[in-house]
C-alpha cells in the first residue's frame, strides 16, 4: 500500500508514533503478564520501523 501525504502530515505521524513508542516502553516495563509483554514488544518493533520509514 502506498499513501501520499504532505511533509507536515508525515512529521505529525512521526511525532505521534514516537510518542506512542515512549508510552509503550513504559507499559512494557509495568506489565507482569509475559504473553501480553511479548505482544507489546512486537508492537514496539513495528513502531520503530514506522518511525524510521517516516524519518526518510
């Protein structure tokens, strides 16, 4: 899928993804359920990849 967005929209999405990533890291540390923690870590990987792609 390809999405055409403006530079301003790209920056906004990157900022939102970075914010979500920071919140996710806190949630991962606070989670005691191993299964849920693994799902959060998978989401963290996807968010990191997204931030990287939005930074290009």
